[in-house]
C-alpha cells in the first residue's frame, strides 16, 4: 500500500509542479510583481553586479524554457499513470531486496 501511495503522490507532484512551471512565467502575481521584475530577482542582480541575470530571466525564451520543463513534468505524470503497476512493482521489489 505504501508503494501505491508513493507513486500516487509522485504523479500529483509531477502535475502540480508542471502546472506551476507552465503558468507562473506568464502571469503577474499582484503584490510580488512580474516574473522578470520581482523583488528577489532585482536584489540578486544588483548585489551580484550582473544586471544581465534579470534581463535573461525576464526574456521570453527563458520563460519558454521554463514552460517546456513544465510540459515535461506533465508528460512524466502521464507516463507514470500509464505505467502505474510497473512502478509499484519496482518499488515493492526494491523494498523487498533492502530488507534482506
């Protein structure tokens, strides 16, 4: 039962992380600010002396790359759903070999 829950939580993590990585680069956060103009990023680029960090992260190609990682996470979640029994059996066999 623990193995099934582990796989289910991993699938949920893949979908939640993927959804966040797809949406967050393209929406404004209100009080936090835009993706490329948030307080932590401005502070980091000013303190490090590299203003190119902020310009790079704010660029559309970087946002697209982060969105691509989100799509990969969603695809991993679907793959895990399709191979659910196989993943559970692998976890069961690895747990059995560790207890010996």
